[in-house]
């Protein structure tokens, strides 16, 4: 990496040193598309899903998210069942079969994962621009926000936050990541916050469509 002292090997860097990083990352030269429903479900479940044990569901009250989830469910041999408040589960249609949504997560090696250990599967890095845009759009509508400080997201998984930071660079959107103590239901937990730099707000708006104020 390029530092103030010139080019240095990564293993020689020390905490506190400043290095120049890429302002944009290239898209794959040979992108691999996924079914649109799969892109949507990966984003939804990584953002607000719960899929430990035999349970596969999510918590969201956005009518557009719920509608798209309901439309995707039959493609995976399931239907969407309301569990109260803002919780929904993917329930298999055939009592003798397996839950296709859970099988999809297993194919991507991200099944049975707690929130603090969530990671984006390698397939997301191979998506073409339009599908990566949809993935990030759904993720932001589920678990991100836009306030007076611009677009941001706070997650318990540091790795997933840094993966999002990398994926945003495909669109030239630069951001910072910092640690913070978050609170949920009165309990504190470690979290990492991504904030898009002000000079990248326009690039974010152009690349990541959001449909709610």
C-alpha cells in the first residue's frame, strides 16, 4: 500500500499509519447473475433475517419488503406466515419436504449464523452492477438509514459492515467504519457503523435506489 513513507508491504504496516486506498473497486470481468428472488432474499435475510436451527424468517414492516418476500417464497417451496408484530417466517409447503429458503442459505454457506457472525456470501461479489445495486438497495431499506449525516448502517458484524464498504466502492461510494456501543432492548452490544462520506452522497443516491422517505 502507498503510505506517507512510500510503498510498504501490508505485513509491515502498524496501527495508526496512514495509507492510500482505492477510491473505486472494479466489477468482476466475468460477473455471475443469480435469480432476482435469490438476490432479494440474501439481502433481506442478511439484513433482518433470523435463520438459526429450523427457523427461517425476518422482521420488517415495510409493505414493499413483505410483498416481495411473499412473491419470492413459492419459488422456494414455501409460503410467508405472519408471526405477530413485524415478524414473518418462511414455512415449507410440503410437510415431507425441506424449506427451500433454508436450503438456499446452506448453498451459500451462511446458514445457522448469529447476527454478530453474519457475512455476505462470495456470490454477492460476482454480481453484475444491476443486481448488486438491488442487493444493496434491499439491504439499506431493511437495516440501513439516511439521516442528516447521510446514508449509514450499524451492524453487530464487523465483517459484514466492511464487506458492505467494499461493495459500495464498486459504485465509487466511499465511506468510513467505526466501532460503537449500541443498545437493543436495554442491552448494550458491540457494533460497527458505516457512514457514507458527504462527497459520495450523490454517487450513493444514483447507484442505490431507495423507495421510502
